[in-house]
C-alpha cells in the first residue's frame, strides 16, 4: 500500500500490517462539532468517507469517545482544570453533548478520559489483538485528542498518518501548527495526507 | 525550612499549583533533553545542518531555573532521549526516518553514535549537568512517561507538582507536559526556558498549551517561576 503523503510515501516500508491499517476516529461528539464550526462539519464528512472505505475493505476501525462515567473519575487537579476550560471540556459520557456526532458503523468503540487515548483505556490491547501496525488518524480536535493519541502511538512504534481534511480544531491556527510539526524533520510524529489521497491508495489495493 | 503562606503560588496562566500551595516536598523540576545532540555545536541537530541557535538559547534560562529550584530544595529530574547501544528499543520506523536525513539514530557521528546511551552526544550539556542526588531518566520516546519509571518514582516521593523546561518545546517538552497533566500531576511549563528549532512551531505550540485556561497544565515565564521559587529558599 502506498499513500501519497508528506513528507514520504506512507507507510515507510509499504506494509499495511497483517489485517490492514487501522482507522482511528477520535472525538467527534456533539460538543466538539459545535465548537469546531464549519471546519468540524467538513472534517466529519471526510471521516464518514474514510470510515466507509475502511469498512468496505474489511480493515479495522476504532472509534474513541472521550469522557468519563462520572466527574469523580477525574483526579482533583484534572477536574479543577477541566472546570476552568471554556472550550474542549471533558464531559460525562451520559451528557447529550458527549453523544457521537457520527454513527460508528462497525467500529470498535472505546472510551477514554484523557486526550492521550491510550491512558487508562483498553486501546493498546485492542490494537494488539487486531494486529494493527499502521494507524490513520482523523477526528476532533486536531490539537487535542488527535495529536496526543498519535504522538503516543508514534512512541509505541505504530506508523502513523494524520488526515489533514478529516480533522479540525476550534482554532484554524492550532490545526495548521499540528500539521506542520507532525511532518517536520521527515515526519516527527508521522505523515500527513488528504482524504482523497488515502482513498485513492485504498482503491489501488482493493 | 521556610514558612509557607496560605496563598503561596507562582503567577501563571492559573495560580499554580491549582489545588495546593507551593511546597518543596511536593514539587519537582523536570529538565527535558538538554543534550549535546540537540543543543550543542557538533551535536546531531548541528551535524544535520539545522540551525541550533534557537535550541542553544534555552541553555541559559534552563540553568537559571535549575539554580533557583536547587536553592528551593525541589527534587530535580533530568531526561535524555536515546537508545540502548544494541538499539533493541528503537522503533524501526524511527530509525528509518532519521536515516533519511543522512545521519540516523544509532549511526556514527562526530560525537559518537547519535542518541545512543553512553555516547558523548547523547549526554547532557555541561551548563545543565546533573548534581549528585539528582536523577536521570533515559527515555526511548518523546513523552517522558513512555516506557520509563518516571511516574512511579514521582508518586513514590509524593510529588504532585512538576515544573517543566528544556527542549524541544514542540516535541518532547509538550508531550511530557501534557501527559503529566493527564496523569494527575499539576505541571507548570516555563515557556521562556524552552525552545524549538522552528520559532513558528514554538509559538504555535505555546498558544495551544495556554489556550482555554490551560487544558493540561499552567504556563508561566521564567521570572515568575524564579520569583515564586525564591519564597521557598
């Protein structure tokens, strides 16, 4: 598989992994959709395209819902900081604003309280059992869960790609900063590519 | 032992620490990756032909902050990014992408093998050298908590608050800072004691970290941090 990505054709060794690359959809709840406005709506349309493509190819799709069962699950300082947030707040999963803004189709859904979705979740276990080695990231918000989870995945040795038009931030400048430093230095955190580039590469593999 | 007033805080993006008062036993200074390979002439970044002026600019502020933290009696932790000599902890894609520059991790450079433990380039610059009793955490990734004993050692000592500085602001510093906040520590990033190769990346990352009240921790400038620490002398 080869996706026309920047700064190099992705993945680095052309190997998508035994069961195919995994699509990691993060965020995408009602609150984040509202807070990211038009950019968020546009991103979600591309998330849907990616999800359809991965499902059709029979490749793994993982959907992360950020939130807690109860605010008592947050340590006191995390809870106090969350109370200060005017935007991008961690919600209780039962809150209507925490409901997914897209349908997860056949995705494996997991919940996480931290922007780094590996913290305190079963994400690494799911990915290991699924034999996932390559991850394609999309969702909301670019500078929050998307970047933090991708950085941790990169540290863990996953080959990672950020889909630039299938992710969005509450501030366009934040989105642009993350894309730029992701690709810096021959892919500091991984590669970046458009939804069209990902789907074009998938069509060739099919 | 100094008297701690009820309102003892560092002036930051929020009065820090948020849930308790500033005290040496609960606070550590963590200095990230002030290694020759990043911020010294002849190190890896320099050998790649990148301008190290911005990274070098962090050396003096970090040294001042270390001095203030030592006088205040804080626990001091230094991190180094790098790998075992046999490279068993080096992700294949990380080795591959760094080799595309022409000089990858593990390869022989002018100051020894790049980012390999025990080599000169991997070690901390003399201006920021650890003292006896301070610890060094060697890490194979960007986040200081990934595949290290850092969290365990902080918890064992009852550390709740972390003052964070070092390089690079857009990579290992922000990764460690954010994870610290999400793991339940209260981190304070001293923005003028950190820097990146690209100043736009530095500025952009500082905006992200300080937005919306500080999603993962507090930010402050060096003078505010030193003023706060002096009260603990």
